[in-house]
């Protein structure tokens, strides 16, 4: 059977979700797959240091904006040096993996992996595999777009234009944003509310901000619950935030705290409104027909993604200040819900990915979709 290697990255959960979607679809077509974390391949010390630096940049107002817009987007020397340093560590590790797994396809869903995979292609005596780069940002920065990639997968025409900014001759496929499998068959609202202890006729808000729990979510959750709605607040992997949410819930009975959880499809199904940062959660909410209130807390690429979500409609935006979030959320709860988006079923994603395989001559491998 044909084999694919997917290279993800542990900075947030979005990269892993996209890698899993690709792996699921390939396995349905008869492929075998393997997924690796590029941050882990950098080595324990380097990977941990890279994540710490990224978190610190996000914590300092304006610093990551400056790095993203002045270095990553134009491909300035600082960004290229950082990419070269990471590539030097990744290439030997990826070379061993590719030699052992002998994939026909490598899919990079993390920018750090892109140049390393392309370097291996240039070093190989013959082209042994095809290389996809899959980015769900609305404006992929320069390190995503490098020579050697066979096909770029993006989720909007705006992103396709961003890719061609750096490679005018690039082969780009616009595909629907894939969802985690449970979002294609979420529970009914009534069943989800009964499971979570939310009254059938009550207003209900899902509050989350990525796996890192960015922003003052604990104060926001408590203020919003005090204003009347039931609030399903998810801390993700942020243990300190989870502790604060559970403390606040002892004072606010309408606040329902969660740590890292796989129940997000049920939480989203129970909610009338999803308050979140810009990211792949937005596609999940749209698939379920939920209105969005976007928190402007993710710098750099998050600014672009937020603007694109507003352009898609059925969304509002607020700063991370709790009082402003409450005011905007109460107003949004009075607006009509949208219909589920076209991404509510998996067929559109599967067709898009199948056409991508066709464009690089891999569609005949494996077997037809079950």
C-alpha cells in the first residue's frame, strides 16, 4: 500500500487537527500514514526552547506582530536565519524517517518543516516522493512558500494569492477546511444541553481561546455568567486557567468549567454563541451553524485570520477586555443564527483532497473511497 508521512508541529493544536484530517482521508483511500512532530524532531531542548520563545513573543503586546509582519511575511534575514537553524536540525531526522518509511507523499502542515522537506528533495538523486504543504492561514508567510513543493493546499482564494506572492508559478489547490470527525456528526442541541446540565431555554455561550487559553478568560467567563447566560468555559491545556475557572464556578452557578477536553463538539452543539480566538475552531462553529464572537488576542497571522472570518459573515469582534466581551456577547445572542456551512459534511473535503492527489499523479494509488 502507498504510504504518507505527515509532519505536524506542537505549537497549538491546529496543526495536529489538519494532519489528522489528511491522515484519515488517506487511510480511507487505502494508504498507510505516519505523523511526526517537527518540534520533537528538533530535540527536547531545542523544541522546548522554540515553544518557550513563541509563547513569550505572544505574551508581549506587539512583539509578535512586529516579527510576523516585518520578518516572517517578507522573508527578512532574521526569519531566514531562524528557518535555516531549524532546517539544519530537522533534515537529518527527516532523512532517517523517510529512509525508513519510504513514503510516496509527505505533507507539511507546519512551516518549520517546509524547507527541510524541500532540502531533502533537492539532495535526492531522483524525486522519491511528492510534497504537499497545507496551511489554513489566510495569508501564509514566506517560510511556508518555498521552491520544491509540488502542491500548496489552502482554504481560501485569498490564501492562494498569498502563496503566489512568493511563487507566481506555484500550483495551489483551494480545499474546504477539514474538521475533526466528531464535528461531522455532533449531538442535537437538546441532547447536548441535557448532558451538560444547561436548561433547554437558557442562553448559552461557549468560551474558549485555543489549547493555550489565551487572554483573560477566567474573568471574562465569570462576568459573562453573572450577566445571565450559561457559560461553557474551556481552558485547554492551561492548568492555571482551569484552576481559576473552577474557583470562579463556585461563585457563579451558570459557569461550567472544563480543562482539556474532547467534548468540544457537544459543548458547541449546546451553545448559542461561540466566543473564541481566530483559528480552526471558527470552521467547526460554522459547520454547526453557530454565530461567532472573535477575541482579538492572537497577534501576527491571527490578525489576518480574524479579518477574514469577519468577511465571511455571522461574526463579530471584541477586544479581550471582559466588560467588552460581555457587552458584545449579549448583543450577539440577540442576532439570528446562520445555517450550517458547506463544510458541515466531509464529502467536500474528501473531493478536494482527491483532486489534489490527482494533480500530482497519486490518485490511482491505494483504492477508491469506501
